[in-house]
C-alpha cells in the first residue's frame, strides 16, 4: 500500500507541532496569549442562531447541491449592494472558503501545472494546489516593502506555458496588504492578456482600514468574466468560522460546469448552517462598521507596540486582521519553542505563527512571524509586552547578543 | 484557460437532466412519485435538534480539524457496541461520507492507478476516484445473479500492478447486496495478500434484513488493520443527510497522517452539526430496530409488486433501501423521459434512477433501474402500480410489442 504523491507533497499544519508544548506550558500553570489563531473573536450575530433554531422539518434532508436558493439569493443581494450583479447559477455554495479553493484547484489544475501566488501566503493553499497535482510558483515580496507584490514585471516573469492561474488574497493573509484599484486592474489585465484564471480570495473584503479601498472586489471588472474566480466565505465577515459556509463565484461557464460536478458528487453543504448563513447576510450593516472599527483599533495597538520593540521591521497593514513582521531573533520557530518551554513573564507567555511556513521559497521567513489581532485590546497590549520581554531575554540568554 | 483533465473525466449528476421535465410535468398538474431519491424519509431523532439548539458560545468558532472530541468519543462508543475497539486518532470526522471518500481517494490514488469496484455502484464514486486521477476497474455482476460479486477469481483477475484499492459498499447501493461473513473474510484476504487498500463504505450497516448478517463491519478483522479504510456517516443511520457528518476510520498510520493533512487544510467540519451528530449516537437502539422494520416492510412491498410485473428480473435485496431491477423496456433512460412527458395514470407518474450511470462498462444497465424505497407504504404501492401501468402502455405504444 502506498500514499499518493500529492498527499506526500502536502504539509501538516505548521502550528500542530507546538501543541504538546502549549499543553505542557498550560499544565505548568502558564497563561498563553494566542496571537497565532486567525479566527475572529467578535460575537457571531444572533441572527445565525435564531435562524438555525427555526428549522423544523421532521427529516433533515440534503440541500440542493449548488446551495440552497435562500442562501444563493442572500449572496446575490449582498453582491448587488457592492454594485456587482450576479446570476444565481454563478454562485456555488461550499463548505467554507476551503472547499471553494479545493474545488477550484481540482477544476483547473492538472499535474505539473502552475499557480502564481505572492509569498508569504496562507499555508493551506499548498494543500489545495498539491491535492490537484499543481505546483506553486511563489512571487517574492519583502518585509521592508510591506510585502507588496503588485508589479507587472515581477508577476509576468513567473508566467510559463504551464501557468494556469494567479491566486491572490485581497486583503491579504498573512500580510494585510490591500491592492489599490490600479493594482487590481493591472493584475486583471495580466490574467486577461495571458489567458489565466485569476483566483481572488476575498474573504477579508470588509476589513480595509483606509476608506479609499471601500469594500474591494475584482468582480467589478466585467472584461475578465472568463478569468475570474472569487473565493468567499461567511467565516471572517460574520465571525462565523464554525458555520463552514463559503462560496465560489464565477461567470466562466466551463468552470461552472466543472464545479457543479464536484458539488453534485458531495451532495450538499450542511442544511441548517446554510439557513443560518442566509440570515447573516441580512444583518444590519452597522455590524460591519463596528467590527472594522474594533479591528482597526487593535491593528493600531499592535503596530504601536511592535514599533516600540527595537529591531522589529513592520509596515502598517491596510486590511484583514493580521500583521507580518520581522523580529530581531535568529529563528522564530526556535523562539516559539523557547517561549513555551523556557520563558514566562509573571506566568504569561505568547504564541504567534512562525513565518517560514508562509513561504514556498526555502529559507525565507525564518525571522518573521504572523500576528493575528483577534484578542481584545488589553490582552493584545499584554501579549505584545510579553513578546517584547521574550525577545529581550531570548537575545540575551539564547542568542547571546 | 482550460478545465482540468480530471474534472472533464467526471460526469454531471445523472438525474439532473430529468429535472426540467419533472418541473414541466408538475406544472402540467401531474403528481410524481419519487423512487429515485436515496434519502431516508423517516424523522430525524429530536436529539439532533435539541443538542444543536443548546449551542450557546458567543462566537461560532472552528472545531478541531480531525473532529470534535465529543463526536469522536460518540463514534468510538458506537463502534465499541459493535465489538470494535478504536483509538480516537483512528477516527477522522468528515463533511459526510462524501468528504470521507474524497479525502481517501486523494490520499491513496495517483494518476492512472486503479480501484476495483463491483458494478453497478454509486455513481459519485466516479467523481471521487477521477478527482484524484484514478481509474475505476469495474467488477461485473448480473441481475440474474442478484448482483453478487464476491468471487475470488473474478476479483483477482482485475488486479494489476497499478491497483491501489478495492472499494465496496456493504450493504450495497444500488443493489442491496449484503456480504456473508465468509465473503467479507475472502475479500479481506485478497486485500491483504495483494497489499491493497480495502475501502468499505458501510453507511448502510444498520439496514440488513436477514438477522444472520447482524450489523456488519470489516473492522472486526484485525489482521487487515493496514489495509482497511471504513467510510461511515450519520446520514442513513439516523435519517440525517443534511447534517453532512461522516467519518473515515483507519488504523493505517501513514494514511492517518495523509488524511489529517487534508483535514487540517479545510480547518474543520461544521460545529453545530457535529454537536447534533454526537447526540444522535446516544439515541436509543430501538430507533434502529424501528427504522429497519419499516424499511423491511417497504422492501417486501416493492419486491412483491415488482414480481407482479411480467418480464421484471429482480432478486430480493438483503440490505440498504434500494433494489436494482431489470425492466422489460428497451431503454430505461428513454422510458423515464416518456413517463414524465407522455404518461400519467389518473394524473400520477413516477421517477426512478435509470441503470446505465451505475455502470462503468458502456452499454450495461440500459434495461435496469434503481428503486429507492424511502416512501411510505401506500405511496410505494401506488408508485409501483403506476410503474406497472407505465411499462404496459410504453410497451404497447412506444416499443410496439
């Protein structure tokens, strides 16, 4: 018996190896501040639970394979408010943005075909691309340029005859980079000129902290209807990760047919969660404003605190709820183990996501971390103080600076 | 832009093409009896809804990637009652049996590797195997042998150097075939001797209508720990298809590592559905007995009525809630269109699943149908009467017999 080549090409979750150390630290009485988990902590709107509880069919049956009409209609309305007109058959409800990505990769990638992705990127992209036999061609960025990647020459230099798609996250995870409308247009042009799919993971769309960005979506560009694949989800927008409700939006008929076949094969997305998700889309827009303001305050806190730490390289992220930063330590992986094993400040320690797994290129990201600012203000302040102390002690005692 | 080879190798749902005809028939005032839908109609135990409604965390967060401990524990207990001892890390909760199958195929199949599957089989297997680039080698059966497939020579004759797995559904969909314990042992031996994965889709385990079968599972054979992959689900067992909660059970460590990577990449299965599913596993066993008795009565009705139709070839199925039968018509696909378009009996007509899509071998199954007996007694009786009338009229007016 053997395991498939593609499964062997996938990596286990990069955070999992720290789990036993975190458990041991907690068993030893330490409190861990989690800056590593990219999951919103704001309350899920009550509309989700209320709608879910109204479900009273005697038999909990399969929903429609492409999604329940009530939810597709809600998504359609949501996009309409962004100025994007969609037909119901252009929307496929999926089990989270994750399934949206997997089905897209299975639909457009053959073995050895390539996807261009700016690095650092969300590590699970690796699994989705590799599951389909594809190869990631990383578009390099740098912390001192704020991880910006939208440069025509850099992108075009990576295109080969095997390139099938460009995959971007906008706003970006882990970098918080938000594209300007000129940059969006330029990337759309590249996809169009080179006949590539443009996969835009826009699940953080509502979290742009400069008003000039609005609520950005590539779906406004109607001349790339054939190229564009939008990945979307209720997880971040509505603080509802556990609903596992997302969608693929595409106007490409051939891709629609391919995705529909995969949707049919797995029958449907969970019924009550779709009903809950449909209700979320009716939540008053003040919810988005309030969430955004809260995350903006947190971002400001994190940036202020990070800049107080000598040797940290960080640019202010414009979106999502992450910041990627370079720390003045030799290896953030090693540093994370040490923080759990050998360090505490009055009983407290901290976890972040070490940077290397966000990169395809070996050796990159070793000094970097992703910090998710999904803790409340005072916890964030304390977590960053603990981090600063940790860096100082680590430099003195481990790095012997 | 192009669609992947594997996506192109998948087929759309075979029933979808009838949908507009069914809509038109209903618009014309016809009542359709649905013998085509393989979804239980018995009520979902209230425990599901009650548990789901107790969920009161403010933020609906991701669950654990391999499944929530409460559900894994419930599955573990359920297997214990079958006499099967499992460790928690041998159980991976999935979004239905569908995801269990997809992740298994992605984990063990490379392009051009082969899976032996007795035909007729559940058509969605094609998509899961093809998504991973695999090839189905069909093990042929016949209606006049009751679709039984467990013959060593027949199975071994299909094994090549590219064979990775044998995939069986026991009890069978669409055939209702249940393996005897000797047949199970023999298939286990083949898998072991030839170093193949043995994927057993046992989602209909509770629906065996001869007491000699008990509640069958291959998991009793401890000498095939390395080979065995069990596909399981709450959908049929608890009339809870829309929960989308299933699992993969395997004791093969390498396969566990591969499946875990895929589980981590899609973060988790929906949280409230896992809580509901865990509660289902505590349902009193009288629920299984009552469901089984109900389906047994229905099977008896369907068989009795089918045998009254001249020219029908059918063997009594021993499990699941399907019967595969050969009808005395030229082409059941054509017959189905005609039933929707040109026939009614006092305003009633009927749908079944035509046989050809259940076969890999071209030309097979053209006279066959799958009938799902998930309607209540009186509806089943009426549906079979309408079918009998339809056959008689079709033979006289279309086939000109």
